[in-house]
């Protein structure tokens, strides 16, 4: 199983970024996918999830600003992030699993809003 995130970087407040996660080594459509972020000194946060049946959930902190989506043809997960602010600065991980458990993680991509 391999999850490779990309698309992070430095962006000004109010800007946008699109994160991508290329998945391989497992049957993409059989599992739930999610984005998790970890900021220094803060608890890990489940930002958004998309189930294998297409159900989507966002944390209150990103609702209305972030959009999660799947590129099933290429086993890719996306996170479109708009109206970014300093509170969004974190290391963003792509994760996969089932039943609320997320045993497989990518290496993370850094997002810095400043």
C-alpha cells in the first residue's frame, strides 16, 4: 500500500491550494479515504472523509472552504482548499481505512499559510 501526497506549499491568507494523493497497492474503491492534518502543538484533526459509497463529511473548521473528491480513474484523492487562513497551517496526510479506523497513511505534505 502506498499513498503519496503532493500539492502543499506556502500560500497567502485567502489563497487556495489543491492537494493530491496518489494511491496504489490496494483496491482504491473498496476503502474509505480521508485527509488528516497535524499542526504543531495541536491535536490531530480529521479534516474530511469520503466513504467508498461516496458519503462526504467535513470538520466544522473547514466546512464551506474545502472540497474532497476522488479521481477514480487514476486512484487519486484530492482536497481543494480555498479561503485559507493561518489556522490551516499543518502537515496534511492522506489516509485510508474502514470502519472509522485509518491504518494506512502517506508521508504528508506541508501547507503553510502566511
